[in-house]
C-alpha cells in the first residue's frame, strides 16, 4: 500500500504533511536556507552556552537569595562588569529567565508533575530549613505562607533543568556548525538528522539538581525521580517556548475585558514559531534580547548575507529573527520525526494511517504559524519603482 491510498486528507497544510511522509522537512532545502540555518544556530549555540551557565549558577549559588542583585555576574563581580551591565554591553540573561518562566508557567512533562509531589515538597522543605535556620523572620513568614518559599524552590528547579537542557542543545548546535564547516553537512535534511540524532542520543540523560548548604548537599531533583532530557525538558520546552509563549507586554492588552488574550493556556500562540519578526525586532519585546545577543556572534558568512540585503544592517534583528524561525522549524521537524508513533517511511497501512493522524495533529497547530512565510523565497534585493514622467 502506498501513501496515495491513505484516506484523502482535507487538512489545509496537507502539502507539508505529505512532504514529511515522503521524507522531507518543514523547511525546504536551498543554499540560502543552509547558510541562514547553520549560521544562526552557531550563534545561538554560543548564546545558549552563556544562558546555560548563568541559569545553573543561579540555581546552585543563589539558592533562596530573595534579592539576588548580582545573579547575572556568575560570581565574578567587578565595577567594570557592573558598568557594562548598566549600559547593556552584555549577554541579556533576562531572556533566559523569560523562557524559564514560560516553561514554569505552562508546565507539562514529568518535571511539572514532580515539583508538585509530596516527595519534592519534603526535599525542598529540608533545604529551606537548612538555608534559613538563622533567619527566623523569613521562616516565620514561611509558616504564615507555606507555599511562598516552596514556590521559590520549584522555580529554582526550573532554572537548573532549563540550564541542563540548553547545555546539551548548545553542544549540539556547535557540533552542527563544525560539521558544516568541514563540509560534512550540506543539506537541510542533514541538519534535521543531526538534531534528531542528538535528541535521541541524549534522550535518557538524567535531569538532576542538588544544592550545597554548609557542608551538606541537599537533593532537590534526585536521580531517583527519573527525570530525563527529552521527555521532561525538551518536549515541555518546545510546547512552552516554540508554541505557546507569553503575550508580549506593550503589544497586547492584559485587561480581561479587552479579550485580547486567549482564555485558556492551550490556546496561546505567542511562541517562536508564530512571532512576527517586525515586533520582535522592537525594544521591550523579550525575543529582541535574544536577537541582540545573537548578533554579536554571527559567523562572517551569515553576517555578509545580512549586510548585502536591501536595508543592510538597519533591520539586522529582524533578519536574525527570520533566520532563527527557519532554524526552529528544523528543530521542530526533528522533534516531530523523533516522536512519531512509527517510522515515517513505513509501508504498513495501519502504521501509515496512524502517522497521518499524528502529523495532522501537529500541523493543526501550524495553521496560524509562520510556516508558509519561511517556505517563501527570501527577497533581499531592493527594487526601485520609478513612475514614468508624462511627456
């Protein structure tokens, strides 16, 4: 039985479903797409390395520090770094926290379940008592509001978990760039396969978290909890950051009577796959911080593409966002293929039908995304339209 014999689909994005079933990817292969995707992922990998280190530093060394004024300094404070911080000549770690809070709020996966479990509460309470045993005021406040400090520990668990997730993804993207530079990766399909193989290789990597207080180490996310990279951080991250996200302040009203924000979380569509590059390039929009960070680490071959565009570097952050969205559709393609119920090239009729239903569920969420836009050829040249002068 061939794919053509599967029950005909009326899905509006059937073109992409059939492309995936035929072994293709959500982003078409082209020299321009290769340059953009690999180049932006190299820059992203460098930025994720910094984000990862800071999130893990905060989780490990700012544990229950209620006013962590210097949390972005990674324990290396100096007045020179402080001035750079004030003038924003630095990595914008605020974006890393934005992603962490999106994951924390949207939840999903085993991590979300575990931080609400009695086991977690018992471990967290032991660490709270050890950390604040000489602070009767805060401990008294904790008795009045029992969830106050517990919620802080839950959040710190997400700091650490996201930091560990990004550590793996950073290494994956840097090795992708190295393969491209060596001439070993030459197509979008190879990019997707590289990411897919990385996700599979690290799928069972444990996600653990412990904090040292005094001379004793306190487990917060013990290995016995069984939390792993793919199921408990990667999948919830895709859901929270790629798809749902959070409404960008200043672009939409938070007033409930205005009805500009969906009533239910599952209806949110503010993630990276939906974001309009123009608002994203504006001040006050959280992803602009990421674009600002990535522009510092663009490889020369990608930076040259942007310089030679119609507006040059005047809209650099917008161009970076467009390339970044292309790369995220490649990462999403790898996730779709890796989580499919059966190999997408199966010849078994029942498996083909199950895959078709699976893909339709995924593509339902792409109807209002930027998928169609990233599949259009990028127009970078300027065309001057001159109105003829009447003779």
